[in-house]
């Protein structure tokens, strides 16, 4: 890498993705009640935003076949995954098994929630913002749930655990 760095563009998009992949993130599954039943979306684009009021954000890709349903959802739940849920990201990715075989129930807003997640944030859409090829969705946290366990981490295209 030259002193000035690399300017990201279409010709070096892979380098940009590789650089982003060096930032380890947690892994979440966002859930809504869709027109044909419960829907889930694997996302690592989750972040805390504000403590007062309690706000979080996540960013679905506009290219997702489920984008329209998640972008329009008034209520949703963000499930932070632990190492005990290593199979969940694939379940809720394109073509995955989704909710089949998982225990879940509806929260007070009618959103499907899974109690095994490391933590869960039940949200109401607060705002949306353009984020290029993603939409930034800000949610007001209505309630949360916590479980004991170790977080599932994603970095360099792989899932794993945190060692400290």
C-alpha cells in the first residue's frame, strides 16, 4: 500500500471489501412478521447509536430479495448471536432454512422473537437514511432481553469467537 492509500472504486472493490473484513463485528439476525409468516435477515451491520433515547441501527442491502419487507417494517427485533447460534447466520441468509425447527414466539408488537439469542432488541422504526447500496434503519429500543454466553464474531469472511 502506498503512503497515500488506495482510493476505492469499481476496479478494486475486492480490496475495499477485504479492508472492511479486517474489522471484526458481531452477528445479528433481524426478524419481522412478513406477509407469509416470520422472516429473518442475517446482518453484521448493527451498531448502538444512542443511550438516551435508546437507539440502535442496522443496514440491509438494497440488493436483498427481502429488502422491501424489512425496509417497510414498523417493528422488528434484532437478535445478537452467541457462539451457541453458529448455524443461525446461514439459516437466515438467502436460501436458508429460516425459522424451520427453531423455537420462537411473537412479542407484544407481533414480531417473531427467538429466546436463545445472546441479546435481543425489540424495536420500532425511528428513522431511515440513505446509505448508498444499503438503507440505514434507526430503531428505538422498546425492550431488550439478555442471556449468558460468548458472542459470535465475524471477521475476514469467517465466523468465530472472541479471545482476550
